[in-house]
C-alpha cells in the first residue's frame, strides 16, 4: 500500500489546518472511498491563479475554491488538488462557518472528485453534499 500526500503552499495565506491534520483527513477519506494506493499533491495557490486554471481547463471564468485533476487511476490513484485558501476563508465567512471546517469540507469535496464523484446535476450535488457531511462528521468533527 502506497499512501503519499504532499502539500505545497504557494499562496500568501496560511492554511487553516496543520499539514498533519490535512494528511490524516485526506487519507481517511480516500481509504473510506476504498482507495488503498494513492499519491496526492495538494497545492494551495491564489484565487486569481485558480480562476485562470478554471478558464484554461474548464472554459469557465469563475472563482472557485478547489480544482481536482485525476492524473492516473490504474493501480495507484494519482491526483492533484489545487485550492485557494483565500477563497475558502471568504466562503467560510459568507456561510458563517469556521475556516478550518470549510477547508476540511473543500478538501473532502476535492478527494471525492478524484474518486469519480461528480456534482454537475442537482442530484449529484445532493449526493456529494451528503458524502461531505458524513466525512466531516466522521473524520473532522469527531
């Protein structure tokens, strides 16, 4: 079993969770989604850089909090999660949520995308939110 999670902070904003907690959360979510071998890179970047990625790769000119890229899904799940700590903090404030918990939700959301979950339709969004809530309760709040 190969479980690797590397974290890079290229943003000007400190991540709301320590690296160890981030690794534990992602590892627990991926194992719960029956992924035993994975190599994940979490890259924190500025919200403008993330918006430009959204334009380049998804043809959508919008701000977002996380983008997931599945690089390989053979024997080992390999992927990259690009997030904007600045956007996540702003969203947390808008939702009346603690930044740490909102960051955890966004990481869970990104990991679910890497494992094939989608949120393009209303039914998929509801299903993804239920999964996020379950994992937040199970691996973050507890």
